[in-house]
C-alpha cells in the first residue's frame, strides 16, 4: 500500500528484456544523497511509476560522473508490461518512486495499491498561471468499453493516481472520453508527469474505494444493478468526496 506522495525521482540505469532469469528486469539509480533505500531489504515493495514491484537487488551503480550511486533492481512480469508503460522506458528516463507505507505513516495522499488499471495518453497541456493542467484520455488502441470502464471510476474532485502520484481530478467528460488534473508549481518539481507532453503515456490507478462501493451496491441491487446502480454510485462517490479532506495537486 502507498500514499501517492512521491518520495524521489529515480533514473533508469538499464531495462533488460532478457535478464539471467529469462525475464525483464529494471535497474534504477538514485541521487548520491538519496535516503530512499535506507533500511530497504530484498523483497521490499517499491512503487515504480505507480506499479508495486519487488526489490530483487540493492546496491550501487556508476552514475554519469563515474560516481557510485545507490541503486536497486526489480523484475517485471509479462502482464505488467502489457498493462503499464514500464516497457516504454529508456535509459535515463525519470521514474516516480515511493516506498510502501508503514503503520505510522501520515496518509497525505490516498490509498494507492500499486495495481495499475490501464494507461492514458496526455492529449493536452495548458499553463494556468504558475500551475499546469494536463488533459488525459485512455490510450489509443483501447476499446470504447475499456475507456468507459476507466472513466466510470473517475469523478470531479475525486482521487486518481497517475504514475503513482495522488492527484485531484479537476474536470472529467465521460462522453468525450477525457479527464484533467492540475499540478501546482511545487508538484511540478517533484513528479515525472510535469515532464510529459502530448503523446506521452501515464499509468492510471483509479480509487479502489469506488470499486468496492460499486461491487457492494451491485450485490445489494442484484439483477437491477446495471439499470440503477451507476447513477446512485456516482452521487454517492461525489458526496463522499465532498466530505473528505480533499486530494493533492
């Protein structure tokens, strides 16, 4: 479990599609001053651009200045490569990183599992004062049903995790098939989304609490769920969001 508050931006040292295990592995290096891996052990869960992955090696690698940099490696399963944008990473790509939460961690973002639902494409970036608005749509090639499946859980002022970053939805258009988030100036310095442009992709994880609410209501309503559940759930989620402490942008 994660909070969606990015702790560090790492850099891809190597994406190896044919490692010694016969699978794909990703090696990530950190700034020399990074404390992210302090106390980390093999088998620990780390969020990599919003994907919960297991540390299989922890050590050091040489950075561009031939200095030792703290580093770690994770394995990537074929299903993960199909559902996320990790396979598109290149050497030098920036990556959002977050260690798994502890019992005493402040829940500053929202409950993020690290289980990506789909990818979305940046279709527009707009400056708004010192803030920046990103419009995103389900990735091209997705079916209309998969687009609707993602957007049904994305509501105005609700939470969404983009590349593992907890953000507040500032606009959504189900009919047109897009939603928007805004990054304040501070966040632009802390997450990789700020570096992306139209055509780039992000990993999307919708709020899992909306899924639980939908399933519970569907079971209660039985056969009539498809006819009456969605309007009720949308109103319920909006009411819950209005009562919550608010997201982060």
